[in-house]
C-alpha cells in the first residue's frame, strides 16, 4: 500500500527570466501605488492645518481680486462693441 502512494515533492520548473521580471515588476508597481496613495492622504491633512492657521492670507487675496474691478468692465465694453459691428 505504501508503494502506491508517492509522497515525493512535485517537480516544479525553475522560473524563467521573464517570469522573474514579471514578478518583481508587479511588486514594484504595488509599492509605487501604495506610495502614491499615501502621498495623497498625508499632505491633504497637512494642507487643512495650513488653511486654518493662515486665513488672513486668503482675505488679502480676495481683496486684491476685488480691486481689479474695472478690468472686466473694459472687456465687457469691447465685447459689446464687437457685437455691434456684426
């Protein structure tokens, strides 16, 4: 009965060069994806802290935008004139 059972390990061929490259390439790709995901998650939490600590900078930027009021009026006049010419 023991002669019928073959308990020797199965023969597994050695991986070829292409299979090795594919295996390590997949590992490198997975590591790269994890780094990218962590890069998106970690700085986003730091960015929120900076926004809370520097709200005065945003207010000054809004004031600068409001001071540029006459520029859009000039553009509107030019657009109206070009429409009249048509």
